[in-house]
């Protein structure tokens, strides 16, 4: 993960669960233990995490809470009770607090010791579901707790299992959203709840009543559908959070506000109204509000442009939030840090931010040339006018979480992944240019998966304009320069996204590589991590510059990579990548591929008006349809269906409200009517992604069997995982690919 690393322990005991793999298959990918971020205790000796493992034999998932010894890398089981999650350390570093789903939708807060794992007790029970727990230790006997949970319109905690029976399924809406991501919008909204854990005379922790901090405010936080701990924080002085602007329709706007709630007594409702900070020139989405370790200052991220979810994030620093909050004007002293060094502005976009343990630096994760890198800036030398360019603390790989290692230390514990390992815990010292120390690699640097770093490389090629395009390469583990391999050309979604050196259980390049493909993952125009100008350039050009970049990339591969057989090429993509599969179909590059795979892709631009977040097409297509009709229609793949001829597997799920299933059905209908070899795969219980392990195995089997057939590789499985419906087409009806 970092440029210089020392491994101070071997791989963790997860190696005992992952059998040494002869070949990395979908079963190995999906049954491998999945670890959460590691949370160190105040002493820095142990770090707690959860691990879940799915068994295809029992068709069950097991979950554990474990604690890893930071010095040795060995872990101990704390509990394997079902429905437990979210371990957090209590004061002394010996006890943990975790959540357990209880009967009838309630949530138990369980306390247990890592040394006496059978001795647990319940500190309190909430009458509904809560999650995203955060703790702030005030003393040995008093701890602040905050969590998120849905609230009813009257402000009480919602519990679906205890709601009165309904005798109609009708829903009536007066404004959008109607649906969001994979569910219909209801009257219940996310809220932040806070309270106090106190230790009694019998030395046990007890939970007092929880207060809904957002009651009667009209605000919702965390922001759905993906907001969690990254949307609020607590300190001894109060609560900070971000929420969508309540005066704007969330389906057409991304504008968020930052709020501060001063709280003097966490066992009581707030006595002061929440304070809103609106930063001039920052009118877009906001995230990552966090207090400094002493609670006196705060920071968060916000974008400039309302309606553009992939705008560059700017770092806002509030040096004295407690003082400005009392004055009722949060804008006093708030600074948008100008990340300029040597006269040039730093053009990357942070995705999360936090303080260093001593509060003198900001640490933030940013995509950078195919990696998700941890950077730092020194607050003592930074201002609204200028700040030195951030310094990278990690190298290759993808950082997902950063936690202080222990009280009084400058070091942090970093959780990350890469293309061959699904979980790495590393100690990094932001103050020193010293080697980082890996305390645990879940797969032993890929060896438990049968993978190695030698399989991973990258290329840069000339794009459609005066710029170069980056692509990641993953080769088979038995790769030989003397052989030629079929190409799997993977196009990412977003479109403002990127292939990074990170682990995925949905689109994992190594799964395709181990079938015998050379996998190439290009990051064309619109991709993130290569500067904001490069990201912005896709606006109004969905099938323009990105397509031309991909054509250039295919040509580069053909001319410069002799081990790739481009006569045996397939292309695959999801979401915007699925859009590009349809664009390929209607344009010359589509004839270069033996087969295509389109997962939850865009078929008709007009149908984007049935999507949930309308600000997205309105921004990318430069206005709503009636104002920008020419752009909407110019980049509509359905205009070119008369050119379609390449065999294609279409996958589209019923709970996908981002791109409704009608898109996939339309593609399949066109393919079938034109006599093009095609299949349609759907899941009734999946959204834009396929997340359930059994469904994912079916997905992988159907996809791999499909692409392997067209390039001369053996099928992954001899039989279909489910019985196909319909009659197979004869070869005479199949349209020629070239």
C-alpha cells in the first residue's frame, strides 16, 4: 500500500478460513472472509473489527467480532453471535460495545470483554433499529453516544415490525422523490440520536434515553441512500452534521448545508437551535463533517456546483467552532483551504477528511492516478489564501478508513485493499517519512487467493485529445510472454468514476484474469483521479471523447501488447459502462468484439427521466430534455439500433430504480428481433448491483460462460446455474459479427 513498508507479522488467522486456492474463482471471491475497518482501542494494543463469511455448502453467512493484537497480528474471537455488528471501544480498552438485532426490530447494546468473552451484558435496548454508532469518552464513567436511525414524522424512533397493519398498498406523492436507489420513499426519515452511557456502582455501563437531534427541523441526516458515519460527528461540545437543503427538491438538487448543534448536556434535548454554515461559492453536495480531537474546531468537504455530484470537493476548516457557534455565526473564521503550491492549484478531489491525532494536520483520502491515497496538509501553514500541495502518505492501493492508533500518539491505523488483497491493516506515521508497518494482510498479500502483485501492471496511451489515458492491467497467474491471451475490456460506471487498485466483490478483474483473459481496465475522459478538468470533460459528451479514448486504447493494445489476442476480445460494462456497451453496438468499435456484456446499462436517454436523481442527467446532458433536446438525442444509443450485430448478454435487476428494468428489456427485445445471439439475466431482489452471494455466483457463472464461449476458453460451469426460459436460437438466425 505504501511506498516503503515493513510487515511486522504474517497474515492474520483469516488464512485458516481461506483455504489455499489453486485458482481464484467466483466461489473463492464470494466465500472469502470480509473484514471491516479496524478500530484501535485507546491504548493502541488491540483493534476491533467484524468479519463475515458466506458458505455455499450451508447457504448461510456467519459474522464475528474479533480483536487483533497490533504487535503480533494475531486475533481473538470476541463473539460470533448472530446479528451482531459495529464494535466500539469503551474507556479502558478492555471492553467493547456492539449492536445486536433483537426481537421485533429492537436493538440491544451489548458490552463484552476481549479477555472474558463469555461475560457479556446488555447496556440498553432501543425500541427500533440504530446503526453508525459513534462514541466520545468524557471520563471513566461517562461516554457520549450518537447513532443514526429512522424517525417517524412525530420524531420517535421508527420500527417497521411494530407498525400498525396496513390494509392497502397505495402510495400517494405530491413531489419527487418517489423512489430512491432501491426503495420507495416514505414518511420515515433518517435522524441522528444521541445520549449518554454511564457506569453504575456495580461497574456496568447503562444507556440513558436517546434524543432525536433533528426533531422538528425538517432535516434528514445521514443523507440517503449511502450516507452513514461520514455525515455526522460528536464531541464534548456538540454535534455536527450535513443534510440536504430543506428548501430545495432533493431529486433536482445536490446542495447541502453544514450544521452545528451546541449541546451542554447529552442526557437532555439541545437548548440551542442548530446553527447553519453556508459557505459563499460552495453550493453543492457536502460530506465528512468531523471535529478535531479537542472538539474546538471542525472540518468538512463541499462542492461548488449544485446539481453536479462529481464536482471537486473543497476542504472547509472552522478553527473555533465552539466559539463561533455561541455567537450564532458559524461563518466567522470559516476557511476554504486554498490548496495551492508554487502558483498552481491542486486539482484532486478528496472523498473523506479527518484530523491527525494531535489536531495539527488534516488527513484525507483522494483518488490519484488509479489509487485511493492518504494525503496530509499542515494546518499551521495553511489558510484560505494558500496552502502547500498535500503530501502523500500511502502509495499503491486504496485506503478506505483512517483511525488514530492510540491516545497520545501521532500514528494512525489505516485500512486498505488492493487488486489482490481484500483487507490490509497498516500503521502510518503522518509526521515522519518512515516505513509503514503492515500488521495484517487478510490473504497474505494475495497468496491465499493464488494471486500475486506480478499480475498487476498499467499502461498509458494517447487519448482523443492532447492528453494521455491510464489503464490498469491484470494478467492470469500462470501468464507467459510466449502465449497470446484473449482480451476482456472492462468499462467502468459513473461515468465519473474510475478503475482503481482496490478490491471488489462485484467487478473483480482477477476473476476474469484467472479464466485466461488479459483484463484491461481503461479510465477514459470523465474518470476521477486525474484532475477535475479531465472529469468534467465528459459533460455533454457521453458518447464522444470517452468512446474515442476507448477506440484509441483498443488500438494501442493491438499495436503494443503482443501477448493480447485482440481477435478474441470481449467487452463488459455496468451502468455507464453498460451505456458504452450499447454505444459500441451502434458504432465501429463494437465490431471488434466477439461478445458484449451489458449490466444495468442505459439504452434510451429519454428514459433517464424515469430515473431517481434527476440532477444527474440534467447536469451531464447540459439541462433537462426540453431545454437540451439536441444533446440528449445526440448521445442516445437507441438511435443506432440498426447497426447492432454483436452477441450480447443483458443483465438488469428489478429493484434498480437508478436505471429501471425497462432499459434492459428494451435492449433484449432489440437483440432478439434483430436475430442477434443474446441472453437476458435478471434478479427480482437486487438493485443496481448484485450483492447476495448466491445471486452473485449465478451472475459470475452466466457472465463467464458467455464470454468464454466466444473466445475459445472452456466454460466456467458446464451447465447453466438456473434453467433458461425460451428456445435457443439456431446459428442461421445469428447475425454475423463482422
